[in-house]
């Protein structure tokens, strides 16, 4: 992968998240969006406790999803 094509920020975690947990990123983001929770750390805690994600992976998914939603 070239430097120009390398994902940056939270998205850099997506390939390892998909490999480790067997779900595409879009599916995780849909779960986050369908949750009644709205605060970053609440969502991170929920992904960790209910879905077994590690802190870094949960944090990356929540950060990317909330940022994407804020952009509209």
C-alpha cells in the first residue's frame, strides 16, 4: 500500500477490525447508528461490553461514525 492510499485516523483500524471480528465496517456503523446511545464513550462501552470489541477498535468505529454523521 502506498502512503497516498493509506487510511488515516480512525479508518486506519478498519481492516483489522473487519479481520478480527468478521463483520464489515458498514455493519458496525449501522449498529452504532441504530443504538439508542448517542455519547461517544457510552457507545464505546456498549461495543466493548455487548460485542466484545477492544477499546481501540470500538473508539475508532465510534469516532469515524459520529464524524461522518456530523458532516451530513
